[in-house]
C-alpha cells in the first residue's frame, strides 16, 4: 500500500502555514505517542507516519520539492541526497536527474489552480478620416469562452466534481524504473485526470466536460482620434476564457491606416499637393483646397514658386494623448501647358523678349515654307 499524502496525515490544507504544521504535529504526536498508547499496536506506526510528514513539511526546501513531485521527491533525496554519487556532484540536484534519464519529466506538472485565458489579437484597417476623428464600431471575433451551462466546471448541472482516486488529487503518477545506475522514480501526468487532480462523474453535454467552448462574439470597440498604423487598443477581459474559472485574457486591436488618394500623413501633420497655372503662380490668386474638415481657402501671392508650402494651422490629425491638432501643409505645383494657341504663344514670346530671355525662334507656318521654296516670290 502506498504512502498517504503528508497533508492528509497531518489533517492540513496544502496552503497551511508553518505554524499550522507545528500545531498539527504537536496534537497528533501526543495522540499517537507509543508511551501514551501502549495497548495500541498501530500507535507506533502512526506516530512514525506523523513524524515523517512533519519532517518534510516543516523544512521549506523539502516541502517545496514534495509539493512539486510528491513522495517521489523524498525517495529521490534518500537515493541521491548529497552524499556523492549522483546527488549534488554530478547532475546538480534532484530535478537534473529527471532531466537526464526521463527527458525533463519533473517539469511537466500541470497547475491545478485557475489559469488566466490567452490574449487575442485583431488586425483592423481604417481610413485616414477614421484615424483623424475616431470611430465606434463592432467586430466579430472567434474565441474560447466559458461554458454557460456548467459555469466552467465541466460537470453536468447538479453533478459533483470529485478528487481523482488514481493520483489522490495531485495530478501526477509515480513511475519507477530500474536502470544500470540504480532505481529511479519519475513523475508523469496522471492518465486518469489528465493532470487536473479531479474527475467529473457526469460531463456537461454542452461542452463535453471541457468547461469551455468556441463561439463567435460581437465586440463593441471605440477607436480614439489620433491613432496611427501600429497603434494598439487593449480591450480588457475580451480575450479567451481562463481554465478552471481563471480570469479571461485581453483583446488587442492592432490598427493599420490605409493610404489616402489626396492626403499624405507625417506624424500629426497632413500634406496635400494642389496644382496651379503659370499665370496664377505669376500673378497670384485665391483658391479652395481640400482638408479633412472640408474646403478651405488660401491666398497664393504673385510670384509663387513651384514647391512652395502654405500652412493651415489646426487642420491636421488630433494628438492622441494631448490637446489640439497638427497642421495641414499645402504644396503648390505649377502646371506648364503642353499646347498653346497662336495668341498665347505670341504673348509669351513678347514676355520673353521684354525679360531678355532667349527662346527658340517661332516656327514658320506652311505658307511661309512654300514662299521660301519658290524663292520668296
């Protein structure tokens, strides 16, 4: 028959304090001491069991090893504990022996308590206008949620979740192997309860005993004004459900701002190119230009050069974590006409002569070319 759990021997919970362990030991030691129970043949065995449990649980290091590996920890210490051989000299400790001979089996224990759910990521593309002024919308995400029918227990309504008899609630099983180096004890996940330490008598028909199931959920989100590509919006508690009634994870919405056919964004500023004619650049003009808020008028002074910028204050992107907005910069480009009428060509040539600029001679018309061919007659 295998050893009883040390906490069970001392009638303690697994989170018992050091003082609780001392009190329990004193009480049970007096109760089972052989001198007090001379007529009880089992008293001595019970006293030794209580003493053994106290020796382990009162030592912080041994208790930590016992909590992780169960009785296998004590068997391992007895076989290799610091007396040369395979103890502290060759492998560096009990856990290293597990790694060397059994592929790290000592580190595979599952946590039997609540576990936080996984975080989720949702990539969302929005327009430049949405980035500038914010957006309230809804998105659909597939995620693992707690089963409503069993409230995450995995058990059918009204049925019990019981401690696993095979592992006594530890979630682990001991495996003994005889090798050329001696007898080794490893720990593996309990086959009966899959490391949970508990078993369900009657599984929930909705989630098949898992306590969770996948659903598609519609989430309402609010994108603040001023976001940019790469901005992350954290929606607390909208990730996947936790294990064993653990808290849910979070949802992270990652923003990508699509390119705009007119505007170019640089930080919180907006740049737009607006074409003007040669005459408008030379003589000046007033004109309407597009902005994120609609139309705005700007004054272009005479003699404006190609590539000149005009600033419209406060017409850019709002500051995400502050007040105010960036600016809009209007860049003017000068359009040179590809075709001119005779009158336009004549006037521009006259302008060039007045300015002292050299231009190509005027191209002769077809009648002038015929005269030249006939000798000027």
